[in-house]
């Protein structure tokens, strides 16, 4: 049984890696070539994360559309 890249994708891990890349680049300590490589990796991670978020949103929308007559509303969560 072989996993597809989507099945092996770990959103939290990708987001943590993306945050680490941003922090390293913001410090300005990387040489130009490494900065470009890290930027490219960051763009790839950001796109993967966005696709994962889009897929999750579609799944939530599909579940909400199925409904069973229950009054289901999105959570109102406040962020710090």
C-alpha cells in the first residue's frame, strides 16, 4: 500500500517548517543562494498548506450541506 503525497502531508509539520523558514529569513543571516532555496521551499509549503485548508473547507461545507435537520452553526472562536 503506497501513500500519495497528499496522504502523507502533515499540515502542522509543514506550518512549523514554514514558520522556521520565515524566522531564519527575517534574521537576514542566510547567504543569497540559501535564502533563495529557503524562499522556494517556503512557497511550496505555503501552497501545500493552502491546498490542505481548501480541502478541509470543502469537506466542512459538504458535511454542513448534508445536514440532518439539526441546527449546526460554525464555532465562534476568538484568537489571541
